[in-house]
C-alpha cells in the first residue's frame, strides 16, 4: 500500500562551500533505504498521468513499484527498455515540469521524486557486473545518425534495439554532444555519460568521431555510395547567439558554449596539465537565466572566479532555469541581478573587459512568449564592474549540414522543417529531431524526439522492404 | 586517428607532413583547414590545408612549431598517429576576378598556396606566387611552388635570395607594371603584420584582396564563437564564414588583439611542455 507522506525524501547534497570549488557531483544520490522510502509514496495510479508527462514515456509506476519491492533488476530492465539514457535523464531532466508536475500525489502533497528514483535505478545498474547487454542486429538496412547528443544517442539506441546497424557520426573528438561539452561534471559526471554510451555500443551502435556530415562527407555520400537507407539528423543547436551590443568582441567575453566547452570538453580546469586555458578574472557576469547560464556561472566559480553574477533582463519568475539549478546557484553564492539589461560591455585601453553597462527594467504587458515584457526604466543606467562577460542567451541550429545538402528545408531561424507531428524532413528517408528542429530546448525533449524518430524510421524501412 | 606517412623538415621550426586521411583529402578544397589534437588533454588547433591528393587519400600540412601543440606535433614521426584530425573546415576559397592572380605567402603560410594556385592555374588564370621570408633558409617549398604557378617570385628581407625587401615592396612593383604585371586579384597568407601590409598596399590600387585569418578556435564548426572577427562592421565566425575574408574590410586591430588573449597561458603551457617532455600520440 502506498504511504502518505507530504514531503519528498530529500536528495543528499554535498556542502555548498566545499562543492563550489570542485567538479564533484552536487547531488550524491539516494541509497537503497531512501529509494524504497520514497518509492512507497507512489500511488500506482491506473491512469498513470506521469507517463504522459514524460517525453520518452517511461512506465514510471511500474519501475517505482519494483524499487519499492526491492527488485532492482526488474526496475532497471523496465527503465532501460523505455529510456536508453536513464542515468543522464535522472540527473538533468526538468522533472518538475514533466512527470512530477503530472504526478497525482502532487495534487495534495509534494510529487513523488521520480527523477531521483530514476537516477537511483540507473546508478544501481551501473554498479552491476553481471548485466549483459548484447547486440542483436538482425536487420540489413544501415541507418546513419548525425550528431551524438541526446537525440542522436537515443535514436541510435532505439534503432539498435530494433535490430538495425547504426553508425553515429560526431564532429567533435568525443561523443555526447551537449552532454559532453555543455553540461558540467558537477551535474553529469563524464563517467556516467561514458557508461551510458558504452551501453549503446554494447547494443551494437557504432560511433565515428571527427566526421562532419556536410564537410567530411555529404548526405548524398551517406545515402549513395555508403549505402545508408535512412538518416537521422540530431545536430542540435550549436551556433551561439550574441546580443549585438558594443564590446562583445573585447578580450574576456565568451559565449556560454565557448566557456563551457573549454572546461567540459577541453578540461581547462586542469590547465596547464591540459593544454587549453580559460580566462577567468575575479568577477564574472553571465547574461541570461537558463540552465546553461546557471551551469556557466557555477563553472566560473569552480575555475577561480571570486564572484559569479547572473544578469537577466526579466525577473526571477520568467527565468527558464530549473528551480533546483537556481537553488544550487544561490547556495553557492551566485549574485542575481534581475530586471537588468546589459547595453554595453566596457573595456580598458588594451581591449580587456572592465564592466557591464546595464539599464534597469520593469515588467510590462505580456509578449509573444506569454511572459511579461521587460521595459527599460529611463535614466536608470549603471555599471557593474566585471572582468569577464559570458553570453548565455541561446543558440541557433548549426548551418553546416544545410550548406551542402540539397532538398533539406529549414525555416527562417535555420531550424529543420519536419512534417506535422512527425520527424520526417523534406528529404526522403531523412528524419530529424531535437534542437536542430525545435531550436534550443532540453535534453529530454531531444531524447523523446530521437525515440519517436527511431519508431518512424523503423516504419519507413519496414514499409520499404514489404 | 590519422597516420603520418611522410615528414620533412623545411626550416628549423617548420615541418611538412603527409598524412593518411582519405576522407579529408577527398573532400578538401583550397582555402580550407583541419583541426587536430595530438594528445589526450591536448588543444584542438586549426592548420591550413597545404595540399591534397584525392586519389591517394593523402593530405599535406605544414606546421610551424611555435606553441605547445605544434611542438608535440613536431615530436611525432613517420608511422605515428595524430590522435584526432577533422576536416575539411571553413569555406573553400572563391576568387572572383579571373586574370592575373597573385598569391603572397609569408613564412610557412606559403604552403597553403600549393593547392590554391594549382587549381587557379587549372581554371585558366595567370598565376604568380610571391614567396617571402626573412632570409633564404626560411623560404619554404620553392620547388613545389614553381610547379604550381606561372611565375614564382622569391623575396627575402635580407636579400639572401631573390628580391631584396618585403613582399609588399615587390607587390608594389608588380602593381606598377613590373615583371608579371599588375594583379587582378591578390591572396595573402602569412603572419598578421604581413597580411595587414599587403592589405594596405592593394587598398589604394583597389585590387580585390583576400587574407586568411587564424583566430583562436576550439571546435571549428561554429559552435563556440571564439573565432569571431569583424569584417565590414559585421561579426563573422572565421571557422564557418572564413577563414578567408575581404582584406579591405577586416578589422585587423581587433583580430590581432583577440589573438593575444592567452599570451601568458600560452607561454606557461609552452615552458611546461618543454621541460616535461610529455608523451604524445597517446590516448
């Protein structure tokens, strides 16, 4: 019987002062006792609305029930059969606006900690030595996946499970896409990511790094001489936006992508043992208030900044970052400047950043996004002295593939056009999903798109052979 | 991984490498570059493609050993593997004006003229290369460059070979009608001060000029935005929009300043790589 308890079982966390100086994981994860204690709270609803809240439709009550019973092996099986990246999703999904928002317990109490339980099950599986995943590639049709971010990994995993030989092509020297270059170790340890990718390889997924489709090979080569019968494009949104304000090319100004890539992918936190440096002064201002901005400002603290600031033109209500990430940032001493719009980055005579000229804002009528539009308050300009500015105001899809692929349609923002309710692009047997289609969104939405596309590719190829 | 098939020293700090990289060699066009990484924890650095043999699947690059990664690279020998090599990156060079095209190479930059001038000559242009260096021993690839163009002009600051003076002095003479005559188009690849001087030389004469910018870069695919340069008052990413730009529109001052962003760290890293003699080519 479910147990009524108002509060979630809290996630054990490392001390904020200690953790803000290293890259160790912030959340320590449940133990078995925590997990069973929390799993008891699930009502096992007949009409499990939490599943509707999950982009990859994990059978949530089923796996949680197995945790409550203590049958971890079954829990792990159920989880993995529906989500090829459970250890990742259990860490980085915004559950509070997905499964947990839908959770029936949440109507009166705090919802069941579905995300924490997902992570617990995946972490358990990671420690087992006797769980054997074997490849069973019984289909002849080769499928190419472009990009090894969450959309590509999930799509490839699903296709491999369906028996297709899949090759992922990755532009960088290591797989994972934004999971590797974007999300820092304190939220998603590289070991965890490596393990997830290892599981996909065991399923038979092949990953070729250092190959850029659109440059090294063209789409036509893939589908022609190389013999791939279908292609999934999961190239993400990897073209950073800048504000277009004066001073953006001063020394000490970064895009969040560059700043995070230097640390997460190139290990600049270990300079000079690693060869790539990152330049961090005493005070670092991050512009924007999404999850990437939170990651960026917290990384800045960990690579030596004395003060991390977040500068956002809207208020805390309109912030797009997860509540947990915001809370962690506050605990770590990040200073938030809400309703503050940067208008110029100031520099010294040698071209180095010295400050950020801002104007105060107030909230007006709702804009196109439904959020209150920030309006500048006249005469409210002021300067925040800073040594670095990192812009975290979003990304556009990468144009490299479009430049060389005929018949692939994109909209005016560079997002690939897909048929309504599908992942089919304008090109036959070519599918797309994730940020490359939607513009910058979340890991789990990309994963969901990858999973849906895999089902469509399966249908497409099955129809073709009939 | 990409295997080094041949290696040749051109100057005390410059070496030429022929690399087994069939996919890159097949796709490469003049003006593009590759990004390579030679050890775990190593940087990703852009290197201009000097030449390619599509049939043999061989890529030629010339590397000047000035920083940590290029020095590690220098320690690799024939048969060793380059840990990561990706490309071709950047936009292929497009030279609009047909006619007399002058390619100017300074120092190891001349290497990139190999494939470029060969292709231009093949399409029917008259091609001149001005190969410049401080002194005779630092001039590279004279033999190879002779083969790919109609006129090879050597130029040394000290007069130890060819024309005695700067490449821009010789360029001015050409513009004035000397030798192979006034260029219809100029392409310059080399150190920033040299490219800047070329730009000023052709500006007054209104000769279309392209220069190859080499800002700091990480991924080379437009993802980091670290390589932004200002051209015609617009911000461009050198990795996807370049690396060649209309010289007369380039904000050189900014480009030079941005390239010096990590001077202190680069020195620290270099000093360390020298004394530690870390293993290279290992993952």
